C-alpha cells in the first residue's frame, strides 16, 4: 500500500546524525543525500526520506501521526538507545511488551530532533 514515508526537518545535518544512528541500530545503512538536499534511507524494501519543506516554511511534526518501523525487540532496544544518544527524546512507556487483548507487541517510542513521533514495533 505504501511507497514511502517522508518527514520534514529544519536541520538536515542534525537529522542525519539522528537517523543514521537509528537506522544502523536496526540493521540499516546511513542515509544518502540526494541532489535536492533530502536524506534517503532504504531498508527492508521501504524508503524513508527526511527533507527541508519545499514551500520554504519551517518543518513541523504532525500531531497524532506516528511512523512505525518493524524490527526485532533487540533491534528496538538498540534503536531506542541510539535515538536518545543522538538527539531524540524517549516518549511514552519505556521499550517493552504491551498486551492488547490477545495481541502482544514489543514497542519503543521516540521523537526525532524535529518532534516527529517514531515507533519501533515487533509483533510477538
């Protein structure tokens, strides 16, 4: 259904530090800067981009929006630690198992340096 995800940033270098660390923690690679100044990350068949807004206005995060990345619980812990160590903010409960009826999920949540809400998710 989805082709890609994109978030805005007011500081691409700061975002590159954060996202390079979090993508490497989940087994991905550092981002590539394209000719338009956007960061491009490719992992597990998905594409994630970070861009300065093309309208020239400041980047803002979407209230109520969450971008989820699928990974193992061990990767989620490493991802969360890398994010906090590189300018992100831990939010919600600490990384761990959450139960919702018959469903068990391993979840970890961060906000990136621009305030975008991110989630590491593993269906158990």
